[in-house]
């Protein structure tokens, strides 16, 4: 109960400082919440698109039967694929005829028509491309398959996957760098607030020490003050972030109905929400602790503040 009384006294005596600190912390944790939400949904988008990725291994016209079997074995023994299908040149021409043959019905029946379509293997990925690591594994495997005899080309939509994965990696790195700087600033902001609170209570701290109070008894209310302030700012930032996300999601559903039916964006997972709250409590506690850890050597220590 004493720590809550200490907290209320700090707010009454330093309303402006406490309010400014609280506002800065809310802004800091709002940026953290938004960055996590954007990363979360960008990964959902990568997973959604990546689930539709197929690996096509096109074979040379001169490929031999033994080479075909070796390529098949490499694909089927790989843990990347849940299913592998072989399509011969004749099968490729038949499939072509079914899909777009109606546009030129006499083309394939023309005796002078030489089938230009290659034989190929179609590999259906297990779980799709859901992360940067799965994409890197796919790239390594594609390079190993390309080196096999009889392989003409390996295609898996590498252009857009590579660009998207690179953009996601760059955004993640930049956002974490920004969040790191802001959290470091949050430490100083909390510390400045607690330092100001200690400066206004130098005589009170000195009296506690003269009467034999332990360092922890003196320090704990200030650490609690910083933790509660930062924790409350973290909760408020989550509420604001959810409100902003809900508004953006409504706009998304209303104005982009086709895309919203294909991809469902979500707010942070429960684990990520707990992470934001723990980060906010940690910032508040550490910022306070760094300021009060020297308030433990009696009157002289109190006077230095």
C-alpha cells in the first residue's frame, strides 16, 4: 500500500513531469506495437503467397531416362516437397491444348508444328515459403537441382519471392533498429522522471536512512513507480494500436474487397502482446533502478541528488 501512496504523491507533486514522461512512453511503445503488427502481417502475407509457390524443373530435350530418374529421386527425397509430379513433352502439349488450345484449335494438329514444350517436374512445397529461412533453403535446393545433368532451368517465382523476402528483411532490421533507439530513449526518460522525484525527496530519503531503513526499502517504491508508469504506457499503446489496426482493417475490407477475401490480416498474437507488456515493465524498472541504485550510503548519498 505504501508504494501506491508513494506513486500518487509523485503524480500530485510532479504532475507536468509525470504526464510528459507518460506521453513519451506511450509514443515509444505505440511505435513498438505498430512495428510488430506490420511485421506480423507481412509474414502472414509471405506465408499466404508462399503456400502457392510451385517449383518447376524444366528438362532438356536431350535428357536421358537415367537422368530423369536421378532428378526424380532428388526431388522426392527432399523434405521441401509434399508431392512431385512428372510431365512429359506430350503431356505438356496436351495440357497446353486443354488450357489455351481453343484459341488456336488447328495449331497442335498441324503436321508442321514442332512441340516446343519441355518435359518437367512440378514440386509442391510442404508448408510453402513462410519465412526467410525457408526461402533460403529453397534457393539452395534450386541451385543443387540446376547443377544436375539434363536440367535446363529451375523456376519458382524467384523474382517476386526474392524481392519480397529482401524487403521484409530490410523492414524488420530497420524497424528493430528504430525500436532499439526509442527504447534506449525510454530508459533515459524514465530515469529523468525518477531522478526528479528523488531530488524532491532528499530529506525524506535521508530520514529513512538515519532510522535504519535498508537500501531496498528506499529504492523499491521508485522502481515500482517507474515499472507501473511504463507498464501502464505499454497497455495504453496496445489499446491505441488495436484501435488504429481496427480502423485500417475496416478501410481494407471496405475499399479492397477482393484482396480482403484473399488475405486476412490480424492484430498481435497473445504472445506478442505479453512481449510488449514485459518490454515496457523492463524499461520502467531498469530506468528507475539505474537512478536509485546509489541511494544507499546514507545522508551524503542522498545529498548528491
